[in-house]
C-alpha cells in the first residue's frame, strides 16, 4: 500500500520508524512544512517525492492512505481534504482543536466511508491493555485515576531542539492522551468535568499549567496535572487506585502498590500495533478501533473542560 506522510518532525520520524517493519507499506510522498527539513527527511528515509504543498503530495499516483503528523492547527482541514480525495487517514491527536473541528472530521469520515483513525497510541500499549483486560474481567475496579504529565516547553521547540512553526496546546493536545485513556478505562466521563489553568506564557500565549478533574457515571474520579513549566525531561505517570489494589504506570512499566514490576506477556510496540490496526481496518473495510467517530466523546469531554476553564 502506498502512503503519504505529512510532517517531517518528531511524530513523522516515529511513524517512519514503525512503518519500516511493514513489508507491504511504502511511503512514496512527504508533505513537509519547512523545505530544508523536508528535503533532508525525504533523503534520509528514501522517500521519492516531497513538497510543501499538501494537495500535490496526496495526489501522487496510487496513494491510498495519508498519515498526518502535521501541526495541530491543520489536522482538521488536512484530514477532510484527504478523505474527500479518496484517501484513508491516520491522524495524530488531536483530530481538531475544538469540538466543531472534531465534528467536521467525523462527518467527513461518515460521508466518505473512508477509514479515519486517530492516534490514541496509549490504547495500544501492552501495559494499558493489561489494565483494561483486568477491568473487563472484573479483577480490577478503578476508584480514582491520578495522572501527571510534565514537559519543559518554555521555548517553542520540538523534541530535537528545533524551532516550531506552530504552538502546542496543553489541553487539546497533551491532555487529550489522558482524557482518552480515562474514557477508555472507565467507559464514560459524562457526569462531571472541570478544569483550571495557570497564567498564559507571555510569548507563546498559551496556559503553561492545567489541572483537570472528572467523574464517571459510576463515581470513579480522575485527577490530572499537566505542565509545560517542569524542569527536567518529559515525564508521564498514572496511579490507578482500585478496590482490589493500586497499579502504577511509569516509564512503560506496570508496577503494583508494593513497588514490584508486573510482567506483561508478549509486550509489543504501541506505535507498530496502532499502525497495523489502521492498515488492517483498510483491508477489512471496517472502522478502526480508534476511529474518529468512536473517539468523538473524548473531544466532547475536552470541550466541557474548556468551557469550565473559560468560565473561571
């Protein structure tokens, strides 16, 4: 299957590394954002065509699918354009930067009949799948999910230290991972949502800190802290307090309340598993496991959190 990748940054690299394990997928075009970077990226990965014009790239011969690793601000427009051009779409989160954009993507997915899958990669993690299976088997009953994500992002740079042409969003992008995981594990987040943010960055004009609280219909709580002001490397932690035990997810490991690592049978790379699901869904002519339509409730929860922030 011939594919176009949009984005020569960190996530573009992540997807190219995963795709090289697929014998039947070929990246034939790169839609870039910065000419020099796109040209270098295409040469490094032997991509025969590149351009800064997205429309030109997705119209290259025989392309069936597009992987969007482009800036958040263009996810909605590029996803819709690609589907309307007859291409299947795998897009990095978020599918939109507000609920209206997200609904437009879902509407295009339904109208065109194309596979449109959003990269909620944590759902494909062997660790989180182990937790979900325990919940589904009735072996673990979550009472409170406590989550933290910390970055140092006071400069508008990517993880390689290169300047970004766009500005990240702490709620609609980074917290989207957490909201999706909580929704997936708990089944719903419809009862109550709340959030507050710290001061705006004087140059980036975005909140650098956010706290989020949610409650499911069954009464389970979610408490989250996210920060771009953290001094140190990127960190993410989950503490899942349950009726039967407490589980911790840290640095890709599952740990019990006594600090013992829980062995995960046959662990797999989550990005490879996610991308494999995308191409399998195309071949089987079905919705992907994290289709945009199925994940719209996550964006609705983010919308409610945004409204709570705006009111305050």
